[in-house]
DNA sequence: GCGGATCAC
DNA sequence: TATGGTGATCCGC
C-alpha cells in the first residue's frame, strides 16, 4: 500500500527510449562530455510528436525481443555442461589464434567532418563557428557544433535547441564527390587496391609501399596525411593496425598479440562495425558491454550462436579481422535518382489524391528509365505512414518490366494496400539478375 | 522471392 | 512547425 502513495511520474521515459531518441551516432569524435543532459533535451523536444510515438513503439518491441532472448538463454543453459561448452569455444579461439596474421600493415583513413570541412573551403567565414550541413536533418556537424551535442542524423530544429547560434548550411553533393575523388586518388598512390568505404574513408594495405620506399608505417601514413592536407586543405585521421578493425581517431596499434588483446579488452562493443544500437542492447542484456566481456559469456554465445553469431564475436574478442584489401565490386551501379517534392496542407487521406501522386511518381520513373534505357524485373513500392511506420511491397516478373507510366502505375496500384495518411512514396525498379540496381523516385507528400 | 530489421556513412 | 538519402545485408518465412 505504501508504495501506491508514491506513484512514479506519469509515463517516464525509460533509459532505453531516451538513448534511442538521441540517435545512432552518439559515439562520434568531438562530442560533449555530458550526454545525459543533452539526451534529456532531445527527448523533451521530441515528446508528443508522431515520430516520438513510433520510437517508443520500436523501443517496446525491442524490449520484448530482449525478454524473449533472455528466456531462451535460461532454457538453453538448463541441463547442459557449461564447462564443456567453454572448453569447446576455447578450442575455436585457439584455432583462430593460430591463424593470426600480423604481417600486413592495414591503415584505415577517414576524413574529418568531411562535408563540413569541404563547406569550410567554400566559406571560410564559418571557421571556428558551430555549423551543421543539411536541411531538415543534418548530414554532419562541425567540431565546434559537436561540443554542444550536435551530430549526424539530428533534425535541425533540435540541433538549434542545443546550440542556438548554430549555422545551417545547404548540402552540395557534387562538391563532396569532387573532393572525394581527389582524396581517393591520393590514397591510391599508397595502395592501388584500396577499398573505398563510403565517400570519405578507405582501407589500405600499405605493406608493399612501405617496403618499396623503405618507410615505417607511421612515417608512411604521416606522409600520406600531409599530402592530403597539402593538396586539398582537408584533414584526415588514420588508424594503423594489423587488420581492418578501425581504432578510433588517429592511432597506432602495436603489432603484437598482447597489445591487440589489451586494446580490445575494454573497447565498448558498440565501436565494432556491425554492432549498432540494437545489437548493443541485446548484448548488454546478456552482460556484454566490452569486447573483453565476450570471453566471459562465451558459453551463452555458443548456445545462442543463431541469435548473436559466435564466430563474429570470437574474432572480435581476439581482434582478428580480414587483412585482405580489395577494391569493391566492379559492377557498374549507376544510380540516377530523381526526386519530386510535393507539399500539401496535410497528409493525403483521399484515395484518388494518393493515386494521382502515385501516377506522378510513375511518370517520373518512366521518364528517367526511358532516358537512361534501364529496366529491371522487380518493382518495389515503399511508403511511409504519418505514424512513421514504413511498408514495402514488391513484385517480381520473369520478363523485363515495361516502364511505361501506366504499366508501373497498374503494378504499384496493386501493391499499395490502400493505406491512407501517407507521408512518403517511393518506387524502385530493381534489376536483380546481375545483383545490380536500380532507379529510385521519391515523392514527398504532406 | 518477400518483408521487416539492422547497419553504415 | 519540425526527424534524411542511399545502399547493403541478413533472417525467417
Ligand atoms: N548519418 C550520416 C553519417 C554521415 N553522413 C555523411 C556526412 C559525413 O561528412 C560523411 C562522412 O561520415 P563520417 O561518419 O566519416 O563523419 P564525418 O566525416 O562528418 O566526421 P568524423 O570526423 O567523425 O569522421 O558522410 C551522412 O550523410 N549521414
Ligand atoms: Mg569522416
């Protein structure tokens, strides 16, 4: 009874929801030290919106999923010989360890605040000021803005709350692509097989270059970074290690087993590429926060290989990753995306109006595909409701799709399940046989 | 093949 | 007032 006299706040945000609302890129360099106050402001600003409700729904679903996994874990551990399982995973670890290859010098290079620093070249007055790139949602933020908690993926109006003097700069993709080409060319001098990962980073194997030029890795990377700065006025960070697992920022990881193990020991699991917000929570639920914790819970992970991926995590624990660097798949994948924005006074709730919009998108798609002579065998219709719930509906054909407007419209009309209150429509035509893409049209409603 | 979920940048 | 674009992969069905 006594407890009921002190009811909790009405629907307080759970820690997990507050964290979810903060967005995916909360581990970026240059962010403020105290994120809890920042996260509170973000949650406050989000409250009451449809977006917030949707995040809350997803958070609840994830909590249920976690509870299910915990139950599975408890069931799986019943009546099995844990020490036997641990022995078996130890054997796997020994196997992995025996194949550890420290012979290759891998460097990961990543441009600093890429879009922001390119904008700085065009507008030097921004120097030293907090600014973000992008309208609506920020693609990135200058380091001066990050101090306030402003970061990638954050909507502009919330960023302004965190930093009222924040300047918003429009996005100019062609500029970034130009600079990207320049930078990549420099990287390729050091490894012609470089793997470009996105437009601002790359993985290089500089073993051969160091040998030929009689350079040690540190000197080699310093030289490369100096070249980038000289030729582009942009700065770049690098991590040098025996494989492609990127350390944060600029870093040299000594090439011996002990150094690597101690580096991994306290590294938060979230820093590993492939472990995002969701997997971070799942792993946290079974007691894993750092790469070192993987070993402690190896029996559970072994029993729940399906859910967590034992091999993936064991390799992470040891700090063993691929040290083969190859350029990405060569397949041409031209994307000419056309975009149409419509603004109406409210979301569309009338079938005929929606069909009219769909027809506009189909017409745009016909136009683009005709112009470029492309087609495919799958049509995908994707739409977002004003609740932020997303649906995709697809249909594949044995023959090439007619990209005539009316044919596309007929297919999409069929795929659209008469949901109302739409925010966004997208149509894709996918060319799958060569695992190739595509064409996308976006139609913004409401 | 389909649809949802997750992740990276 | 208001929460992105693009591309990829994986899993369960
Ligand atoms: N959610 C995101 C993340 C990134 N980007 C774009 C803008 C970035 O400038 C570029 C490179 O991404 P990075 O993750 O490397 O971020 P930055 O280069 O901006 O900053 P950092 O100095 O942390 O590398 O990709 C984006 O559009 N949306
Ligand atoms: Mg970068």
